């Protein structure tokens, strides 16, 4: 399986997030920073997820996709569009309950030029925080996700508690 990469670009306020290969947690801290900067832009109008090159998208990445969709909808923007012809990825989006947040199409489109998101590996604590946030978003989408991720979120909450941080234990 091809190592994952997230490519980003924009054209006239439409932001393109292209996922390639096996997109996993190690990309998520930089992806989350990009999300914040994207929503701070005055020209933001819409988001398109190009998943045609994705082989696998993990649940943390899905949680960040949901975060984008929720924030876009809160701003009165249309549902983001996800492009994928891969039945496995389309089934995953459906099973997670994305139909209320995004439109899915199997068409291919000429989109804005994209460039690789510069991804720096987060430290272990920051990575857990991103995983926790992403899974909380997934849980908020529907009861099935809430049940599926409850134990993981509870475990991460315990790990992310400031009392559990190594620096807090040393003082």
C-alpha cells in the first residue's frame, strides 16, 4: 500500500483536499493546522475532497473530514463534495454516516492545482489529542458512531488528562 499523502490547493475560494495512498494519523496534525488556516481565509466558499487516489482513510482522518464539513455547514456553505469511485471508501463514508455532511460522487473533475501538505510528525501527546478530537466529532455524527468509538475516546481521555502528562508527574 502506498504511503499516504494529503495534497491541498484552492481556486476562487474552493479548497481541494486530495488524499493519496494510505492516509493515516501521522498526517493529521498538519492537516488540522491546514483546516484552521483554511477557515480563517476570507475567500473560503467550498471544499472538495478528492479521494480517487486514496487507498485507505483512517478514522482520525475521517473525523477531520467531518470537522471540515460541520464547520462549512455552520458557515452556511454547501455540503462539501467527496469524489471517489472506490466502493470500499464510498461504503466507509456511508457506514460512518457522512450522508448528512457531504455529497459523494464518483465523477472525476479537473480541480485546482494541489501541492503536498508539509506534514511533520506530532509528538505522542499532540497525536493523542488530535485522535481524541477527531473521534469526538465522529461520535457526534450518530448513535452508531457514538457506540463504536466510546471506549476508544474514553481511553484517550484518560491518557490526555493533564495529570497523566509526564511533565505533570515529575513535579
